[in-house]
C-alpha cells in the first residue's frame, strides 16, 4: 500500500537521524569529567528511553521537519486507489471531493504525487484502470473524466469510479462481488448522482432555491428574486416560479383570469355581510390573499396558509412589500406585529403554516378557496366541515388530463366517474367536479348552489354556495345522475330520476341510432351534476364588481357567462348601481324583485342573520329557476360535407327565429347552447348552408328534397316549450310558468 510505504520510509529516515545524534552524544560523553558521571547516566537513560519510544515514531525532531513530514503524508493520501477514499482533507475549499477540480492539470497533480514511473488514476480503482505512464494517463483523464464533467462556478465535477456510492452486491455462489458504479459528487450537498443529466438538473434546483454553498448552507441571493406586479399587488418570486413541484413559490401568470374571477366572487359575498373570514388554503406566494386584503380592506379578514416553510417566509416578505401587517399564527400570543380589533386590523393578514386539512378543521370560515397542485378532492371534506352557512367554497382544479378524459382511469380513481372524450368534454369536466363537491357537502349534511362553473385551457373553476341542513343536502344529491351518450350522433340526455330499471334505456335518447345501427350505440357516463351551472344574479353582481375594480380580463368572460346563464344572444350590458338591480331581464321576461339594501345583509346576530340570508338565497333561486339547457353542440362537428355553413352569429339568429333558446358558450368558441334537439339543429344548419361550388351565391335557404320546412319546425319548438312549462308548474320555487310560455326575443342581434 502506498500509505504504508510512505510511513515506513519516514520511520527509516527518523531512525537514521536518531543514530547520528546518539553517536555525537557518545563522543561528547568521553570528554566529560568523572564528576559528571551521575548526569551522564541520567542522560544515557533519557536517550535509552527515547530509543525505545522510537519504535512508535515518538522521536524528538525539529518541529519544522515534523510538520513537513505530516504534510507530505497527507498529500500522498489522495493518490491512493483504495476504496476508502471519499473526501479530501478540510484544507480544500468547500470540502469538495477529489473529483471536483478547476483544471485538468489538478487531476494530473494528484497522480504525480507518486514517484513511480507508472501512475494510477486517482478516480478509478486499480482493478478498473491499472497504473500507466503519464501520457496514457493524460488521455484517460481527459476522455473518460474531464469531457463528461459538469461545470459549476469554475469547478468541474468529474465522473468518479471509486466505491463512494453504495451499490447492492451481486451474490455469485459464496462470494460477494462489490459492483463499482460511476457517479458524480455534488459540490453543494455532497450527494452522489449517477446520470449526467440528473446531475445538471440537481445543480439547477440548488441554484433556483438559492443554495450556492456546500454542506446545505442556504444563502438567499437577492439577485435571484423577481418582483411581479398584478392588480396593484407586488410579489417576489423565484426564477422558476412557473414550474410546479420544483419551486417553493409557484406563481403562474396564466392564472390571472382565475384570480380575478375568485376576487369578484369574494367581493360579492363581502357586499352581503361584513366582515367575512376568508382563507387561501394554498398560499404559495400569497398573491391571492394580498389582493383580497389590499382591495377589500376592512370587509375581509384574510388568512393565508401554506405547509411549506420557505413559502411561508416568502408570504411574510410579500406582506411587508405591500405594507401589510402580519399576524403570525392563531396559537401565538399577541406580539408587536399583532394588532387589535378595529380599523387597524384592515391591513393585517394572518399567515399560518399548517396542512390545509388541519387549518380548515380548526376554524370556521365564510369563504374558502382551494387551489392545490392537481386535484382538490382530498380537501373537500375538510372544507365543508366548518364552512359557515351561506358561505362560499371555490376550488380550482388543474388536473386537466384527468378531467378532459385523457386519463380515464385516473378520473375513475379520483372522482368515481366514468367519462369519455366528447365534443362537450369541458362541460363534462365541470359537472364531474361539481358532482364530487356535492357528495362531499352531503356527507356533512350540507347542500350546494352552483354559482359559477368555468372550464378553460388551464383550469376548471367551480364556485358554490353552501346551504346547511339535510333537506338542501338531499335536494342537491338528487341532481347527481347518469348521462346517456350516443357514440354515433353524439346526442345526449340525462337518465330519468328514479331507481326502477327500464327495459330499454335507449328509448330515452331522442335519436334512433340504436334501431338503425348494429350493436350497442350508447355509453353510460357519470355520475354527473345535472343541475344548472350558473346563477344569473350572482354573475351580474360579479360583473359590477369587475367594472368597479377595473378587472378588464374578467369582464368579457363574465358577459359571456351572463348570456349563457340566460341562454340569450349577446346584448349590451348596463353597469347600473346595485340599488337598481330590482328589475332584471331574463330570457326576454322582466322580473321585478324587492329592493333589498345591502344593509339587510349585515350580520348582527347569528340566528336572525341566517334567516335573512336564507330568505335572500331563496329569492335568488326563485328568480333564476329557469335553468339553461344542459350541454352544447359544436357547429363544426355537425357540418355537412360539401356545404358552406352560415356565420355563427347568423346561425344563432336562425335558431332564435325558429323558437328555440340559444346562446354562445365559454366552453367552446364554436359551441352553441340550445334546447333544440340535435335533429332540428342539423336541419336548420342544412337549411341555411350553401353548396361549396356556388361561389357568389348569397347565404339563404337551400331547398333540398325531403327537407323539413320552417312551418314544421315551429310546432316542435312549441311542444318543447309546453313541456318546459309543465315541468315549471311542478317546481317548488314558486316561479310562474308564464315565464316559459312567453315568446323568446327574436330581435336580439348578435355583436
């Protein structure tokens, strides 16, 4: 062994030096007088003891030579090719491994410490690479170690073949063979990583988190922060803020519209009663809670929660950045940062570090927003456990592949729902989430009223109002039904309510594909929410709040949602004051409601306020009991080959003139929401389509043989309206059936 040979050489040199000193002392002793015989004997005894101790290398030698010997022995250790090599001495900067060097010459110097002509590789064991001459060793180090290294701040992390990384042994008979695996040593945390790409990603994660020193010393670099401004709110984010699960401060600029919609919903609730306690269960950077507190002020008491310690620290920094006071925890005593009740509390945000389920079990809130990474079904039971009566729960689901039928087995596992990819897959996603919300609320003896359901490219947003009691819970649970979907013509209908089995479920479909096509033509989807997806009055108030606070991105979507909830074509909106909302128009029918001031919504007592709010909620449901038609049709999916379709806005007017309710939908830019059956939809589309080969022909009706004329379509629409009127008479909401029998407006022009 090289270390043993070095030790023996040092021992030999020290013994020779000791013998030379003894001879000099012996010659000096002969010249002494006999009077000094006692001293000479003592001196000889001392030398004898030193000679005995020389076997343990405990000789008195000059201090400078001893330090030089020890330093030379330490420098010879890195050249060992034994498997015990892990790290070099602490004299190296940052306690780095010998595989981490600045230049290729530094690796060669480790091999040059050996005086032999043949030099081993300092990063390979002897059984892998035998000692060789310097020119061959140079090629080996350059090609096998240096070219595949990972660079970081001037250092190169070369690949190492020593037995630093524990590998499972291979048992061959009675012998155990240790397997040498190639790996890299991290300069920051001393971790061993096999793949080069993984090592690069590992270093990048350290840089994004601000960790640039070794031994897990975290140093937050001020230059790595970015300040993002949204809705007059500043937040600090890390450079990788848009990458979820790889950063502690996830911030997605594409979710700005989602945040504006949630803010409008909270502003409407704050107008009903104040102050309200609201919770942002997954704060991340705290942008949403900061917007609530900054704009609504004393109307809300904001609590921002996150289970990550780094996120909580960043939320506090963002609160100070926006000149907001921080109340650290609900369990902590009042400190200098905590303020009392009153107007001073308007600029105070409570920041908690808990699991979202725990904080929702411990406290009651009026408004809860859930925005986890992926599905939110794991937090629904806790959200409905302590939410107050007539409070609002909003949740944002970003598991798009699950809800949009790209991973159907995951949909079955998370939501207990069977769905397929259809033309109305976005509405299917919204109804799937609402069904899961309804079941979670029913388990807590609570019902829901859907105020808003939005499904866009990046998220699915659902906002519901909570109605406490077993009766609302039962009413909501009855609206969860299965959907019968025809796979040939894509006609769909909800299964009839009841538990009795039908002999032929295909009879519920308006189409006759089962009789004309072989085999099974329909599939059963669900269970899904079969009720309304919007509340018109709530959406109108959200639109007023968006105009008041200047939320430009949310206003066009809210206008589309209002028209979709009323199932009417787009028309100009008046941004009147809330006091003038006693007269509302829905589907061409003007409804006059009592003028309720906002003061009646203030919470003065627990029982009385709940009665007032419950009465207001009942009046809202009575106003908007005329539910919009479920689902929509894509005009391109049902186009006729060889025919030019009419413009979408003109086609909406054609359907309205035929006597059907019709509107555009936010789920699909080319979708049409209507109560017309698919057969009538295709008939009107064919009627106003023009042949492709007719170039300059104006759009108009094309008389084809066997075509159904307009006179035959109107009775069908009238029959549907009569059927809706019969259903409205049985409704317990108290709305007059005359709303449905009134003719719908045919003069509403499209934008």
